[in-house]
C-alpha cells in the first residue's frame, strides 16, 4: 500500500515537529515546510529516525505569505508523491504582547500575512488537490485566542478568530465531497514562540501568569497538541468536520 502523505507548514519545530514525528511513526510520509533551511534539515534527520513502514520525510524551504511560493510547494509535493492526504496548517506568528492602543501596525500586518493569508493560500491548494482525489483531511492551528478575548493579545487573537472562520466555512463547503476541515485550539504551549515572548520581560506576561490562566496551572506540551491533531487527521475522526478541538488544560471550561 502506498504511504499516505501529509504536509505540515511550520513543521520544523514545536507543535509542527511533534506532529510530524507522530505521523511518520504511523507510516505516513511527511513534508515539512518552513523559512529556515538549517532548522529544516536538522528536523528531517530527527523525524526520519522514528519513521516506520517506509514513511519518507522531506523539507521544503517556503514562505507561506507568498502565494507563488505556496503554489510551487504544492506542485513539488504532487510531482514527487502524486497525492496529498493530510495537511496541518501550523505556520503562525505572534510577535507582540500589548494592548491594542500600544500595538505596532507593522507587527499586525505581519501577523495577518502569516496567520490569515498564509493559511488562506495553503487551504486553497490543499482543498483543490483533495477534491481531485475525492478525499482529504485538513487541521488548522487556531488557539484559545481564536475563541476568546485574551489580554495583551488583541491583534493576534483577531487573526486566530479568522482561522476559526476559514475552518468552519470550508468544512461546510466541502462536507459532502470527502474533504474534512477541522482545527485545534491549544492553550499556551511550551514552544519557541512562548519562550521568546517570556524573554521580553513584560511584567504582565510571565510564566506564572500564563500558567494561572489554565485550570491545570501549567503550560501544554507539543506532544499533547500533536495527539489531537493526529486524531482529527485520521479516519478515526471520519464523522468530524468543522470542529475546533480545545486542548487547553481546562481553559474553555471556566
């Protein structure tokens, strides 16, 4: 049987890499994309080490904010593998923690370009290919900030609300065509993004405060989010579409 093929944008670190490791361990070939060739190459080596049943791993240096780059990435995937069964739109940017009146307009534009336009470009080509195949599964990375207001994160939260809207609408559009579209809404997860923000020294944005936002009083781990993504991608979730799965240490229960 031919290996299934999955694309994970922003797949060279954090949640994306954890998901790639989980998928190749199930015998699914994985293409990870990102902007940095050096990190991508190192991640391929790490992911390949746990691959089973002939699963292959590729890295494509790619900027999701540029539609021509995204189009070329999909052409490359189809040329090599001939198919795309799963996609995880994980590439994301969070570049400030402040109130809206203090927000930097360029920072916001950068978040829109990556978190909304990048997702939009990828979904266009993913859905197109999956419709040709008659089947496919997409998982988008939303956030607790896509379902709620989050202090000091208004600009970022608005972009993740857009992710939720794109996810649910596309799920409805293609519900009878074999293409499922879901999302996950992680709480705060210990990744490079959070680490960099914590280094900023903002008295309102520190690890103790972030932990306290979650009833479990801790940050999540990339593996814990990857578990939910893997399930949504799989046929075990065959009757699930348009759903945003909260993996947030109890945040939504408050």
